[in-house]
């Protein structure tokens, strides 16, 4: 059955030190094949929910959360008639899930839980056929399961926010008032983290090539694609802006391994389009990204995506890095190949410029005139490893965005370099010597 994704446009945020953050609705997505509604906000909330009769409907309120439209409505078939989005007051976003005539649902058949305080999952387990109409409008408040905030992506035990370091970065933003960042760092040794607009959705630029690479190697693990398979460069896939494939004749064949390597190491856009085509196109890979829990990561366009329709968030990129690092998406052999390719990325002017001598980084950058980003896995000489994701919306080609990313990277690295390391052995590919 068809799935539905609605992204909510967000006004720009300028973070200042000590400024209170209001939550905004980042996106909502209803998967009619699983009868599941996903809600993502830019910061933590505590939703409330209740059931009403005549018509039968589920109401979900997101307190302290706004969105920038007066109302939104999507129609569906079968048991769920439509989902409406509105504002009961200026600081609350309300979802109304109305059932089709003749259908009913009880509190035992719906569950609401969060895998973080900014991502909530509403699961309709079953629907009842209503035998007799109910008189009046009865209300039943629903219990919402406590958020499982003890793990990140289900694989890393979360510690505490690195408040001092986060405050430093927020204060730094006072010198970069034209920039709008999304930042997420995770110390794999302690689980401590930095989260500044981590769930905020940005244009992905070439950082989208990281999840594409992982999706490709999942297909290799499944035996549906081989590294030695040949991909043919077609006219509709050959593009400019980045890479060397564009200078080859139409019909030139490249191995899957060569294509994937060029996609990452020199950010070749033609190679990216060939990989995307082999994976079945934008809609199919976007569905795969959501199955990994990447709620803000989706593709609409081939590369180069000049309008910025392909999206991700800094937290999604770190989620993906955590899943790859912990062997949840790939075989050990494919994981090592993916990280090996990402260690050879040629553009090292963002996150790598802030790390110390002897450290290694497997990463992917992205650049558009209004966005830059970088995300990856860093291993330090002291044995500590951490995950990084930074996306920065900027004025037209503003070089200050790069300065900001480098300074953030430097501060995080220096902070973690002086943090005591546990006796846990790192498992990140090759040990640094």
C-alpha cells in the first residue's frame, strides 16, 4: 500500500547562549502498510493523547510545539479515513486521526511510545468493526509509554549531555549569527552527547551519499548485487558539478566497487546517480532509510540536487554511523569496506581539519551554496571513538560556515582528548598506530 510523507517547512532558528528553545514539528509520516504514524519534533516534548467518539478518532496533542501552516489534511482509505493537523492554541500542535465510518478502536489496540523525546511512534495494532453506534462524545485518555531514552539508535547506551561543551558551542554561535546549524556528537565510550537542533531537517547535499553507500552494501550482502557487476553510464544519469565520470562517453561501463568509490571519495554525482538507479530510485531508497529509523532522511532528486530537496538531519547521520559501527546494518566485511572507502574521502576541510594528529576519520561531506555538512566516525589515538554530524544552513556561499564547523570539530576533539577513556577496546576497523 502507498506510504505518505509530509515535511513541514521550518522558519530559520538562530541559537544564542541561554536562549530557550521552542519545539517545532519537523515532520510526520503515516505508513498505511503498517498502520503506523511517526512524529518528529526539533526538541523534546511530552505528548498527550485521548480517544473520542462520534466520529471515532484519536487525538494527539504536542504541547509547546508549533508548525508553520494553519491546517493540513491528508485522506486515506480503509480503516483510517483522514489525518488532520491543526492548532488548538498558539503553542500546541494537534493531530486528529479519524476512522472511517463503521470502524472503532480501543486503548488496548493503539500504542504511543518514543525512541527519543523528539521522535514518537503511534502504532495501530488492530481496528474493530463497530456493531452499534455510540451515543454522545465519550473521551478516554491514553497512557503513553515512557520514552526509551537510555539508548541511541538501539545500540549505544546514552550518558548525559556534555553541557559545558554545548554551552561553548551555543556561545560561539553569537559570532556566527547568520548561520543556522544542526549538531550532534556522541562519545561512544561514555554515551555522552551534544544535541543542538539534532533533529532539524536540512538539505542533505552530498551527505546523502553516506546512506546510499550503506544501502548498496546491504544489497551486496543480500547477494542481489556484486562488487564486480558492471553499471552502464546513461545519458540521463550523467551530470556535472562534481566528479570525473561526466567526461567519459555515454555507455561507458564501471564496476560497482569503482562507482561506489568515486561516489564517496571525490563525491562524483554521476556515480551517485548510477548507484541510485541500481538501487531502484529515490522512493525505494527513502523507504529503506526510514526502516533504519532515519525519519528526516529522504531523496527526491538525482544529484546534483541544486534546490536541496534531498534531506537529512545531523542526528540521522549519527544514527546511521552508530548502526554501521555496531554491525546492525552490514556484515563485518561490508562494514569494513564502507569505512575503508569513507576514510579515503578527498575533501578534508571540515570535520577532519579539527581533529588531532594520529586520529582517523571515516566521513562524508556535502556542499551547496546554502548548506554545508560533514558526518562520520572519528577514532582518537587515546583509543576513544566518537560520532559526529554537523549541517549548517548559510547565506550564499558564506565561508564562515566552514570556519564554524572546523572550530566546533576542534573544540569537541580537544574536550574528548582530555576525557578519561575506559578499558573497552575500540572495534573501529584498523587500529591507529
